């Protein structure tokens, strides 16, 4: 029974990891950029939510309505000012600029908010749960996270396949130069992709803030979890990313059953095992 | 009649610089007699960062293997030294060499796995590997688990009887390791393997069609770098006399700073990491009081250099003046032209 319970918790936790991963997967798909500061931007969003909640007294989920557009704007500007100039040169430039950004965000947060760990109170939803029989129950908050991840992926699939923005993403991803010749402004398309990624980052950040304690140094591990979900799921597949998040979440939940010290380690080990047996991930779509 | 031509690599500047470097080295080797303990420690730390930066530069700047997980080997080397000295009675200085051997052995199976990831994903993959090391060593209770352990006093006094002698010995070890690393990389890049590396860097497809085995070349560089990085790690924690998983496998200390050093100094040059390390230590010693703001400034400097002068300080200087202290290129020289 305890194992079954851990499995359910792991699957739901996978939703949060899929949220970490979706934004990472999106910008890699559109412009082959891996954002090392991804996790730090998630933590930054968590702090933004904290500031909004403290200033207005709103519920964290309502505060998200302010954090999401704010982060999207940040993402747009970030791409236009710092990241666009690095693209098309080599692998190293975007990697190092986002690495620098990661260090800047961590230490700026540390200066302003100290190293104390914080958490956002979400009220009764934190402890509410649904009984599903057999002595098992599902927490409402983890369920909400999982459903949010599904919603985000459905929305992304819709944007990619049905909207003109999505068409611009796909065209630029296939061949940036020809897309430019067809009248697409590459710099704007990339910035829109980063804005969308940052909006998902904001959602992930608010959920992170109500689910666990966070402090300025917790960003890199969120990046790693997101990255593992992307690779386990297979590059380029959004539903694969959700599957990757679930595999990672289950591995961690089962690891924690053995010994709390093994929780994160078990996730890493499963990641490497999948790299051994299926180097292209579970549902690969892209080379 | 064919003109008499010679193939040369040295330049006048490089020969003069070589002689000056010998004088500087003699002075640095004699440092225990002309400076105090604090400066000796600082210089020793400087040499280890020159070594780490040069090694990372070899990986990323020459072999195209951008790793953000070299802390795996720094920490692993440190732990090998502590374990070998504490449980098997290996003399600490000998354990530094042992750390290099074990570091190579552990890197050998890791490389084929990590090479399945490309580009930036390789980078994060190396980071995950380093996290596996950190979390695993945190589980080893005989080495203090998550809180770490100190080198027992009897082992410390076993290195040398007095503190002054110990400081001198470790200083010379650091100097030898820093110098040896730079010399090894210089020799490697001038050799056949160096030529293969340059070819791979310029075009993987073209070099492969000429018969260069890309996988084996990259594997060799990765394993050699891991070995020397482990030795540097062993020395770093011998200087500190204390090790813990968080300090040993710190991504900030052993990778972020090192990457900034290389980027600021000039990636893809032998001089760059040395220049970068000098700048890094000057910044650190003058701005350290600022605390976390100092790291924000460092990150901004690195981003600014990457965007505005991607060749770095030395690369830009060398590009403008043509001055190269460690010449790698072969040039055709006409005897009449001299």
C-alpha cells in the first residue's frame, strides 16, 4: 500500500517536473538554446509571487495572474537584449551568457532576500485531499499541479499547431534564414518563444512556492529536474516531456521510500539508465 | 632550384617571453623565502585555479566538450586522497598521484555515456554526473557523510613536521601542478593529437573524412583532463585539510569561477586562462568585501566579455597585436626574408 501511495505521489510530482521541463523543451525546439538560468528564473518567479502576495494579501494562485505576464515580459526583453546577440555564433556563447545570468540571479536574490528559505501559504487546498478508496487519497494541490501541467501542454500543442505564432515557431525552427526571407522577424519570433517559456516558468514558480520551501540556491536543481524530464521523454516531444516528468517523479518517490537520502539520487540514476538503454529518450521526435 | 624554406613555430616574442618566463618561474619557486604565509597560500590557490582553468579550456576551447561538471573530478580527487590516506595509509603526496589514476579510471566509463548527449545537453549531463558523485559521497558514513571529515592530525604532521615546512611543500606542489598542467597542454597541442583536435574543432566532418577518430580523440582528452583535474582536486583539499560533499562538488567554486576565468581571459588560447586567473584574483582580493554583490559583478563582466569581446582579454590583445606567447601555428619562413 505504501508503495502504491508513493507511486501516485510520484506521478503527480511528475506534473511539476513537466512544468519545469516544458519551457526548456519549447525554446530548445525553436532556437536550439539551452537556458542554464531556467531553474533560477523559476525561483525568481517564486520570489516575485512572494512579493506580490506580501504586498496585496492575494491568494498565490491569484497573484500568478500578475507574475505570469511580468515574467513573460522579462523573458521577451532578456531574449532581445542578451540572448539574440549570442545565437548563431557557436554553442558556447548562449551557454555562457545564461550561466552568467544564473549566477547573477542567484546572488541578487541572496542579497535582497537573504538565504532564509521561504514558502507561500495557499490555505486549505494545501492539506485537502480526495479519497479514492483502499485507504488511498490524492492531495488536491498535487492534483492541481498535474492538471496544470496537462493544461500547459495542451495549450502549447494548440499554439504550435493552430496559431500563426506557432507556424512562425515551426518555420523558424526548420530554417531560420528562409523564415526570415518569408518576412518573419527572427529576433521577434525568438523573443516570443522566450516570453512563452517564461510564462510557463512563472506558473511553475508559483506552484514551487506553495509546494516546497525555496531559497536563492534552489534554482540549479530545478533546471536539472527539467532537463532530466526532457531527455527521458525524448527531445522535441511535449507529451514525452510529461512522461519524462512522471518517470522522474516516480523514481524519486520510490527512492525516498528506501531512504530519504536516495530521493534525488534515484532520479539521477534512472536518468542515466534510460540514457544507456534508450539514448534518444522514450518518445523521441527530433534529432 | 627550390627556395630554402624552413617551417618554424617560435616567434621572436615567444623566445623572449620564454626567457622572461624562466626568470619569473625562478622567482616564484623562491617565493617561500621572500613572502609570508598568507601570500604563499594565495599564490598556491592561484596555481590550482590556473590548472583548473587551463584544463577546462582544453576541454571546451579545443575539444568542444563544454562541461559544467568538472567539479565531479575535483571533489572525487579530494575524496580519493582522504580515503587513501585515512584508510590505507598512503602518504598524502603520493595519494595526489593516486587520485589522478583513479580519476582516469572513473572517467573512462562515464565518457561514452555522456557523449550520447550533445552540445548544451552534454553540459548539463556532466552536471548531473557531478550531482550523483555529491549525493553518493554524502551517503558514505566513514567519510563523514553529508557533513564531511577532517584529515587526522597524525597524517597532517606526516607530510612535514612543522607548519612552515608543510606550507612550503604544498606551495611547491601547487606550483609544479599548475606549471605541469600548462606545459602538458602546450606539448599536447603542438603534437599530432593537437593537430587532430584543431581539425575536429574546425570541422568534424572534414576531419573524420581525413581519418581522424573523433570519438577516440575526444575520449582521450576527456579522460586525461579528468585525471589531472582529480590531482588538482586532491591537492586543493590537502591544502584545506577538510572535505565535505558540498564543498568538494561545488559547481560555483570549481566550475562557474573557472568558466568565468577562461571566458574573461580568452577561450581557445593557452595564455587566456592564465590572464583570466590573474584578473579573477585581482577582482576577488579587491572586491571580496562586497560579498554576494561581487559575484553579481563577476557574472556581469563575463556576460559583457562574451557579448562584446568573445575572444576574451588575451584573445583580443593577441588578435590586435599578433603577439603569441605559446605559438601553436606552423609558419613557413624564408631565410632571405630575415
